[in-house]
């Protein structure tokens, strides 16, 4: 009947719809085989004895081995099972090989990564590591490669992009650690931004706009005059691509951590909390796991590609870290020979650069059948005595920029430190472990079963002969060289303080009389102040802390930054009825940025628009500097909280009048008038996105983008995830946003891992990541953590086989060779 009455429709269904459905069904069944085997027995080469991998109901693997190398082998195996694509993509990114997959769009990233040479440095670093660390890295790599050798169906990304994974090498783990240092090291982007601000605004106003930096500190202008606005803009764009989403603030990059002594806890022993903040992504950056061998027993957050627990505990001690925000990168403007482009000036003499030849393969933008292969691109990675010429990634310029960075050394022993932390049994062994730590520079918080709590900074932080690291300096002069690193025993540290707690939230960590420069870019103090406020309030009330209290604090979305501005808003005299109604909503608001709050939506929109009105005029550039103005427009939506608070504390001061006055109007606007203009803009904006009664969750969403497919229409709907969000960059529960006219406020940075450890009863401890354990879109564990994470839940940190609940799935890895042969092979490796 259908064929006779609707011949076109029936043919369409037969020729188009049916094949698509068949293809989808086949694809689902095929790729479903890429999900991991979680029970039964697998025989593998490389093991000395049987290993059990027990996955609990939250898909967390608990690895029980008789020897530590076997435990690392098994961790490599489960990382490959659940996160193979993530690991392979990250490695390819660090090697500068994205163009092989993504084509010309990734070419500049590849040029920069080839120029940095992290891949080559990582290969050289292996020889500088302790023998036991080398054995651990090799065992871990063997576990990854054992899974690869079994010939599994691979996750969908490999088929979509036509990729075959390559074997894992120990140096690849070192490379991923250096990528973490690159992610946390923001200095070269900060230098470029401040350089452009000084050019556009002058020193005084640039320093006012970035008030964490002392005005009198800027002394270098010679190199500043030589840098190119266009180059700055292009490098900043590349910096955003490799480090953080454009439009978000430095305030949220980092972490929270705090630790409280036993005299303030229900159990009588310390509690330690941690929640690192990095760019949102799916799969999550971290992977939960327990690892037990003969000497090693640790649980917490692992970083797929690295065989050690990065945050967690080992039953005797617990540890967490936050970004120190240390200034560990400096840009040097080099003078290049006018004829020989591979020579540069040093104190009036010409020296030869180090030049490394690289070949970059680039995938054609068209299918292979429609286009000839793109020939490999020859790339010359140039370096001076200061480091790689990162400006080369955007094209050769007359005065290129070299970057000196603490992570760019072959003798980087940070991997030794991470391994030794996992084995440390007390504070002495912990400090021994981190003495040789290099990068990224971190704050470490610590607790142990003996009741000790402690804090210390760790990592290489340069001591400069002159200059302060905020502006590019003349590379041709030796009086801007580094004199060495701050000695470890002179880094800020402390143990068992009288107040009974330590707090770290990327805030300033030393007094003004500290003899060394660590940073000029501390995060604003709001998060640290709020954590301290909550701790002190409960201590004063005589209420002892337990795990649930810390977990609740991690989800706190009260913004002290907002509370400090509410009084100013209450002082405004509305000029319209709508303004009066909106301001009335804010009159009794306490700065609580919950997803269901209308006041939170009004305030955040007002703050963004007020920030934009304050700085847009000054950053628009002029006819002679259009490119620089375009570059600086990125700061229009990047909230400058301390700057705004300073202005509004004295809204009638000369400084406030200077910033609040709009240059394009004949009248002299006040900060109060500008605030009302921003309120009108906020009202219009909220009406557009969510209506007059829109809540913060209506216009503010937490976005978890896939690293590749988020940029591909249709695939982004399949692979990305998004949920309503709360908080902002200055709340404990960090939710820094990026604004766009069509999508509103998108949270791009947040707490991608949380843990609370109770040293009196580690079984009461909890942890969670932001999305799920699996990186495979077909897995139920791809995104099953998202709502639990948003609702501030923690999953149990089951520690030890005896404490696992009944009914968990068990996968046994069994040696394919005899134990005698395996032991002999292990002995040869050692």
C-alpha cells in the first residue's frame, strides 16, 4: 500500500533511511566491543605474578599485585582500557603532531610544540631519573602496550580520524608531566598582555588595571619598545589555545586545598581537602584508582599517562597541591644578525643559535581520493641561550621572542618526586621527596596519622639579576640573566601552626618582607578568605570538623567579591522603575551564586557589563594601533575584581572618575552613572537569554568539551556535555565563565577533582572527578559523575581489598610466561 501511494517516500526510506539505520546499528555493535573487559582472566607477557583488578560500583579500579612493577603494569593496562584516546591525543599534542590528524588548523600549535621541544627533552630526561622510577615508568608503559597488543576494537575517535595508536614509551609519561607544567604556567601570556597594556595605556594605568602588581616594579622599557602588537596578539591567541579558553580570568586557574589539625576534628586526627581547577574537558583530566604492590599502597587521582597518584593518600600520609602561580617563564627579545638569521647578539658579540630540523606531516583538508598528499613541512626549531624562539611559530620577525622556562631542562627530576611522594611515610620523607621537584611549581598541603599538618612550596623558581618577570627584557644583555633558583629550604613552608589549619587558594603565600620574588600574579584573595572565614566560624563555635563539613565547603558558592560590591549597588539611585525593581532584588542578597538565584544572574551580568564599560574605551586602540586594540578587547569580558573593588571603594576619587568617564561622550560620567548604564545592559541581556525572571543556572552552564569534536558540528552534540552551573571565578566552588552573545555564560574552568581525606579513618574519605572514569562515549561511565559532582557528592575511597563491598567485578591479569622467566626479565630491567 505504501509503495503504491507514496513511491518517492518509499524509495527515500529504502535508499537513504534504511542504510543509515543499518550503519548506526552496525556502528553501535562494533564500537561497543571497544568497552573494557572488567571480569574474567587475561594472560599477558610482562607480569611476574597474578594481579587482581577489582572495579567498584563507581568504576574505580582497585589494583592488587604482589610486586610494585606489576601494580604499575596493571595501572597502565586500565588506563589504556578507559582513557586510550585521551593519552594518545595528549602525547600527539606534546610531540607537535596534531596536524597529522587535524590538518592545517593545528599547524601553528605543532610549530610551537616542535619549537619548545618537550618531546626531545622528555627523552633526555629518562637518563636523569632514579633507577626505580625508570623501572616504574617501563612497567607502566608495558601495561599500556600489553592492552594494545591484544588487538581490541578501538574507541570511536580512532576510526573517525583514521588513526592507529603507537606504542607507549616511558618518555611519553615525562612528556605529559611537562604538558601539565605548560598548562599551569601562564607567565608568558601574562607578559604579552601586560606588554600590550603598557603600550596602550601607559605604565600608570596598566598598573592600576592589574593591581596585584606594584606600579614601581616596572623598570624595563627597552625591550617593550621592540615587541610587535601583531605578534603579541597572535601569540596570545596561541597561548589561549594551548593553556586555557580565551576570556576566562587568571583567578580561577589553580586549586583550593586546606588541612585542619586533629584538635579541630571529630576524629582527633587531621582532615585534608583538595579540589584542583583546570579547564573543563571530557573525559575528565583525572582518573580515580587504588594501587597496591609489595611496598606501594596509594589511592586517589591519577593522571592517565603517568603511573603515580598525584592527589591522595597512602594510609600513612595524605597530600594535595595547588598552583603556586610562580613566575617561572621569562620572555627575552633577541637581536638577530641582519644577514645571518641563525645568529643573535650577546653583549655585543654574535653567537650561533641552536637549530633543530623537524618535519611536520599535515593532513589534507580534503579526502585523500580528492586531493594529492600534502608534502611534509620542514620546520627549523631555533633556540638561543635563553630558550626556544616561540615567536617563530607565528613567522620569523625582526626581534624574535625567546622563552626561558624552568621546565625546559633535561635534568628535570619531577617524576622522581611524584614517585617518592607515593612511598613517603612521614613529613621527613615527604620533604625529601619534593626537594628535587622542578615543574610545575606547586603549593603542597600535607597531613599524617601522627597528627601533623604542614605546608610547603615546591619547584624551581628563578632568582633574577634584575627585572621582575612582568615584561619582556633585552636578550642581548647579560644583566637580565637568572642567577639560579630559590633554595628549597628558603621556600615558604610551615608545620603544625598555632591556628590549627593551612589554606591555599593560589593566594599570596608570604609577607611583604620575603626576600625573593615568587609571583606578581597571585589570585585575588576571595577564595582563601572565604575558606578561612568558614573554618574560623566553625572553630569559634566549638564545632568539630568531619568529612561532610569539608565536602559541603567545597560546594560553597558565596562570593566575597560580590558581597563587597553589594553595598555600592544598594547606594545607587535608580532612574527608572525597572532599575528600581532590579536593585530591590539585590538589596538583601548575600552574594550566594546558586543556580536557582535570580539575584546571582543580575549581579553577574551587571558585573560583566560594568567591567566592559570601564575598560572598553581605553582598550579600543586608535587608527595607528588597530591590531593592539583588537588584541586587548579580550580583556573586556575578563573581570578585574580587585581593580573594580578599588575603584568603587572610592567612587568619587580622581582615579575612579578617570576610569568611569566615557571618552566618546562630551559629559563627565561618574561611577554611579556607569553602574546604572551597566544595569540597563544587564537587564536587556538577561531578557534576551532567559527572560525577566531568569536564574543564574538559566544563563550559566558548565560545559565539558571534547578536545577535538567540540569544534565539529553534530559531533559536538554527541561528545560534549553541558549542565546548568552555579558559582563564579571567586567562589570556593570555582566556575569561571566565558561569555558569548549566542551562548551566554559558559563555565570553562572548574574543580575537575575533589577529595577529602580523614587520617583517623581513611575509609571515611571520599573523592570524585568531574565527568566519569571512561573516555569512551559508549560507556555508561563516560558522563555518570557529572550530576553527582554538581550536587557535591563524593564517592567512597575504598582502601584495601578487605574494605571493598561485595559484588564488585574482578579481572585477573595472569602471566603468560612462567614466574621464573618473568622474574628474570624483571631482574634484568632493574
